C-alpha cells in the first residue's frame, strides 16, 4: 500500500505542474507601456509651413500665326523691356495685300469725292453715291484686318522680365504651338503656401509673414499676403494663400519655409506625435486609468518638433501612453513601465 501512495503523490505533482502554465496564461496579458503625465507646456505662436516660389509674371513666348522666322532676338538670360520686338514672321504676302488695298482705297476715295460734288448739285441719285461710299468703308475695313494680321507676325515682350533658354533657331518654321522661350518677372516673386483651415482667421490680406529662402539659412525676408483661395480644399482641409516677396534672390519653382505668427495659446497640453493614433473620423490617444487603457478622441493644433498641441479631449493630470499604443485595445490591461517627460520627445520627427 505504501508504494501506491507514493505513485499517487507523483501523479498529483505532475498534474499540478502541467496545469500551472494554463493558469499563468489563462487570462489576457497586460500591455507594457510608457506614459507621460499631461501638463501645461509653453507653445510657440509661430507655425511653419512649406511654400513654393512663383514668378510675379510668367509667360511662354509663342507666335500667334504660322510662318518662317525672319527675325529672332532672344538673348538668353537677359532682361528685356515691355514692348521690345523679340521675333518676326515672314509677312511678305500680307504686305503685298496691304499695298493692293491701299491702291484700291485711293481710287475709291477719289470716286467718292467726285460723286459727292455731283450729289450736291443733284447730278446723281443718292443710291449711286452710297454704293461708292460703301466701297470706301469696306476697303478701309480690309486695310484694318490686314494690318491686324501683320501685327500678329510680330512677337513683343508682354512685360519686363528675364528671358529663359531659347528653344528655336533663326529661319525655323513655327506655329502657334511652338514655344520660342519663356519670360519670367523675378524682381518681385510670389509665394504660394497652404495652412490648416483652423488658422483661416489669422490669414488676412495685408498681413506680413516671414520667409526663409534656403534650408539652414538664418536670413529672414518679409512677404505680404495679397490673397487667399475662397474655397478650402475638401481633401486636405487646407487654405491656399499667396504672398508677395520683394527683393529676394530666389528662383521661381524654389522651396521656402513660411513662418506665420498666430494668436494661439501660450500654454497647452502637448503629446508626442507618435502617441497619436490616426482614425478615419478622429485622432485618438490611449489614456491609462485604473490599470486599463481607454482610447480617447482628441483635437490637435500646432505641431512643434515632434509633438502636437492638444486643443480638446485631455485634461491636466491624465496619463497618456507613449509606447506600445498599437497593441492597446479598449479596456485592455495596462502595465506602466516608466513615466516619461514631454521634453524627451521634443525634436524627434
């Protein structure tokens, strides 16, 4: 009987060892996270957005009619004045037609003058005189039409600016689709940029903004807002803005940074951007309370060096998970590993 008792004890011990892992793994494991404690932080009232430089005036130089170039004056990279002749197209046929019309007009005017004298003494009827007068007016109209066609063979600079690279050679046959060169007015340029719609109230015509024209540069230029798009982009919820920058040595198409002073809060709650969970309808963060994680909707404002300003949804003193947030489910068990400070996340992008 003693051996049977020992065997029973061994079987119980083995069973308890096998059941032990099931007891340890029976419930859901807690998600290990780091947290920060929500508190008021100083937030700069300056937002920084990307901008694109565009010429104050820009045009592709194209002829209005087809023909062979008889004159080409496109000094690449040089300044030209408004009205300067840049190209001419062969207009010999039009000039000949012009001369023909002038001869016909001269004869018609002489006939009209003779018939006018006869009409004054009732030597002819009014209908005969009206026919000759109509011929004179028709020839004058033909003269104007031919002159307009000749004017179209001359390409002039539409404004003061700098010529780009020449795309054509003298003597080439061109059409209205042919681009001879480009003309850019760069002594004054425009800056196009977009801002979130929440800042639409601080964007007004006449407001000055600061522009950093090159990466890493400390030189700041002033630009003045001249207009905004009436409609906010429905996809990005951004407002397109245009400002004018005077006296800056920047090329159209270049990239700049635009710094805008706003009237935002000087003291706000900040959370790291990597702690924010984007959602189709809202942005969320994980708030840890009583050992459980709660997904909370928030509204964000400015983004500052790896952190985002929280406008609503959080209170001072809330514990916000800043790591492992993608593993947290509603009301899941949370184990806090450490408490971080927001300063540890600033400067991270």
